[in-house]
């Protein structure tokens, strides 16, 4: 079986009720659920939540909420992997046989069925432990600077001051949309950012972290611009 698990706890602090807040006319979580369903990659699309309102919204959008996530996996310090492992263990207890599980974030309005399918193709064809979305940094990280306690400027690595940007190795970062993984990788908590993972490369315009109100506004502007 191939399963999508969408983690969506109710305790968002910086953007209250973020997972069900209206985003360009729909609850935020609706975009992830719809992309998962449209991709036809999954035998089940499950939302893992501790919140009854989120559960009801998710079910209206077409997802299943077959269990409520326990409190010990719903605090500010719980990582993604334990949440996915809990969902897999529940599935196994119910006599399901998941083989590939995709963690799909609830705050990913730019996620598409096309890239979900691409991730599935890569993890199967390459035999990878995980396949997850990445995008490139817009500026060379080797020339990054920081502010010191005196409000002056320092380079992280002064050896790169005279190196041309085009001569520096391109760097990539997690795009925060989805993570296809083999069940054994999730259950053993294998590191996602490792050599056994395959990158699903996204264009930068499809990537936007949504952690602050400013992020939210920017994401809505980008989404509307792409629709128009």
C-alpha cells in the first residue's frame, strides 16, 4: 500500500489555526489533500491530528482521519518522523500493509500532483530510502554574512570573499512540501537528509515556508499571481 500522511496539529503559535485558516478561498490543508487525491498515487490519504476542528475540515476535503494523534506527539517539540512512525504503527495494528508512506505537509499550497508522482517514481526506480522536495538557494551560501554583537558584519567564511559567485558550488535546501519514504526507513528513523535520499527538484517559485504572518502574506501574493 501507498499512504499519504498529512500531519496537522492544532497548536500553531505564530499563525493561530494555521492548518485550517482560509488561504485564497480554501482552508490551507485543503490544498495538500486535493493534490494527494488528484495524484492518484495513494491507497489512503490520512490526516494525523490532535484537533477535532482540523479533523472535520480534513474529512470534508476528502481525507480520512481514522485516529486522533496522542498528546505526547502533539507538542511544539515533536518531530515529523515520530508522527509518521505513529501513523504507520496504527496502520499495521489495523492489518494494513503499507510499503511506501508520503509525509505531506498541511501548509504546502503550492504542492502539485505532478511532483508527488515524480517523487513516487524516483523512490521506486532508484531504490531510495526517501524522496523529498528541494530547491536551490538564490544566493551562494558560501558568501553568507552575519551580524556580530557590535552590529558589525562578518563573513561566515572569509576564504570565499574573492571567489566569483559562478565558481561556487550550488547549494540546495529542503522545500518543505513532502517526503516519500519506505516504511522501514520511517520505522527505524533513518535520517532524511542523507545519501540514501533522492531529491525532487522544485523551481523556487513553488517554494514558500509559511511560519510567520509575513510568510503567509507573501504566499498568498505568489499564489494569486500564479493563478492570474
